[in-house]
C-alpha cells in the first residue's frame, strides 16, 4: 500500500512539473543568401514568437546545416538532440509571379507526424503568410499565445530595410549600419520590428539617450505595460541613463524592470544576463555571479556570457576555481579552437602544479593556434592577427618543450 502511494505521489510530481515547465522551440533557418524575403520571414516569425508566445526560443547559431530538404529529413532527430519540444522550418521559392512559402512544424509529442504546408505569397503580402504560420505554430503545438497579427502598414515599410540588411550581411559590411538605422528611424520610428533591432544597436554604445528614450517609449506604447519586452526596454533605458549620469536610482530601476521582464518571460538567458550586467555596474558581484549562473543554466552555449562569468569569477579563484574550470571546459566543448579558453585553462592547471592536465591543454592550444593561423592565411587575411598568433605559437611551443 505504501509503495502504491509513493508511485502515485511521484506520478503527481512528474505531471505537475510537466504542466508548468516551459516548452522550448527551435527555429531552423534555410540559407537566406540573396533572398531578403526569407530573412524577413525568419525575422518576423522569430520576433513574434519571442514577443507573444509562452515558449522559450533555443538559439540556433550552433547549427551548421541550413538546407531545407536536409533539415526536413532529420527534423525529429535535430529537435530531440537540441532539447526542444517544437521545431519550425521554412523556405521560399519563386512560383509563377510570386513565391511559394513552404514550412514544417514538428511537435515531439506527436513523433510520428508533422505539419507541412505551402502558401502562395507575393512580395508585398508576405506578412499574411507569416500570420498563418504563427497561427499554425500555436494550434499544432498547443502553445498559449496572444498573437497580434502583422498588418500591411507594418510590413511594407520593412521591405527596403530587410533588403539592405541582407545586402550588408552578404557583403560582410557593417559600415552602413549607422546610416541604415538613422534613415529608418526617421521614417518608421513607430515600427515595432525595426525598434527591436534599433534598441539592441543603440545599447552597444549606450550614448544616445534621446533615441533610446524614444525607442523604449515607442515599444512601450505598442506592446503595453504588461509585455516582457516593454519592461526590458525600460530596463535598457535606465541602464543607459546610469551609464551617462551615474545616478544610483537609475541602475536600481534598470534591475527592477529587467527582473519584471524575466519573471514574465521565464528562462530567457538574455534577460538574466542583462540583470547580471547591471549588478556589475553596482559593484554587487555576488548578485552578478548569481544571475550569470542563471543565464548559463537557461542556455549554456553562449560563449560571450560564459566568458563574462569567468572574468568575474576569477576574482576569487579560491572560492570559484572549480566553476571557472567547468565554464572554461564548457566553452571548449562548444568551440574546440577557442584559444583564449584553452590558454586560461592550461595556465590554471599549470599554476596548480597539475602538469599532466596543463600539458594536455597546452597541446590543444597549440593545435587551436595552428587552426586559427590557417583561417587567417586562407579565409580571412589579417596581418595583425597573423603576427599575434605566430608569437603565441612560438610561446606555447616553448612551454610544451619545457615539459619534456
């Protein structure tokens, strides 16, 4: 009788966790090279899911495959391997005097099937196809969503913007970014999809308080006070104001609004990271460390965030040595040629007198340096980096020789 009660109790716990755990979606991207409409489709779907769906988006920057047919043939495997519950894949091809939008939605709760559809679209009404795809994602995956349909006057102004964005990406040209954002902000400052990009762009420098204020205000007016991104934009505004004016109240308000956003959009690793970053400005390293950890637990493949956490934690290696080593190994598992992480880890082991592991990681560092030299010589020539890596290779070679 006791065993039966225990089994029922465990089952209830499992059902409770399942009912309240956040579902996760991965959005696979087909190659949008020379196809701004595919870029637009991806951007609009991703932003609407982020804004309105009660689901966590898994970043896909570590997925190398971008061929529609290949991803489709492996969609179940890729979804499960990336710990996602739902996956979406789409492509656009010319058809008659318009385009055919093909898309697949996979739900791991229905492993023997998926939803596949084709929609005919023209350039100026692509937003209608996006609205349909979003509706199907919500229905097929049973995800609650307060969907706000994209309107024609919201999409049409973005055609030129998306076209220029893709052109900059193809040409690897960031020099026109200032001009691009200035032009579109002057004409379409109330467009939510543009504002989301523009806010992130402004927050890189944090020096244009006027435009950050206007952008945050536009986002707040469009989304309302209860949307997580409205609260996030306010957090950004107060963060930027603190960077300029150094008023303690501003950084407290920034943290308060970032926290409110994170409470609504649970498990969003970027929101946790922003809170950590704000605590750094307050010199509150304990809370900063806490939120770095929450960010990495929510998504453990963002190398920049892990490196920022390592930089902070290395302040006290006696206390944090084990987690620093764990994080550095995590970076290397993501990118085996990350010479910064390899060098740090090799130096830590060397400093600890662990010559065995030090030699292992200096050897890996030597291989990573050679790999990076190959990239610099054959793919992305850079004279400054070439000299840097030649010097590093010579230094590492001497260290390895000292172990013999």
